[in-house]
C-alpha cells in the first residue's frame, strides 16, 4: 500500500460517501498504539530506572507500573509528567500524545506554551508547575 499523508487521508475522508469504505480501505494506516506501548517505546530511548522516573514525574511507582502494564490509562497531564521525568524532547512528547489519542501541545494556548517551554528548556516538573500556578493555569499534578 502506498503511504498516505494526513492531508491525503483528510481529503479522502471529506470526499468519501461511505465511512465503512473509507475505514476498510485505510485500516492498515490507523494507529493502534496504546499509551503503554508508546510510553514503553519512549522509555527505551531514555533509559531511566522506574523508581527514578516515578519520582521525577511526581507519581507513585505503583501507578507507573500500572500504566506500563496497560492496567491504567494515563491522562494527558500524566503523560506529560512522564515526558518531563525522562527528559523527552518536545517532538517525542508530541508524538507520545498523538499516539495515545490526546491533543498535542498547542503554542497558542498559554498553558501548553508554558509546558512546551519547560520541555524545550529541560525545566524540572516543579518549576513548570510553579510557572503554571503563577499564570493561573492548572498545574500538571
């Protein structure tokens, strides 16, 4: 099957008269990665002990284990905390959000801009939460 861009898929979807035909034709292109799988792939790129990751991400080891074993589905904010904990790049964080079915960070949204800045500048989670709090935005945890 020839690779299709997101634009190609959007065009096909808009022009399609039957959603079932569209799905059947493009089934192989749909993302089937769970948050746990996407996170496990990212953890391979950023080797860090699970204890250290949980501590740096502001969560319990039990919760992290449940996420990695697919018993819990983390929220967008929890995934961002994990990205910060393992010092993922902004591109890696965006990919993790996308693969997990969450909205990517949007620089037009103040809260997302602060989080993006923190990721880009390798700020600690507590620093980012302080800046979010200072700007009357919801903290990551």
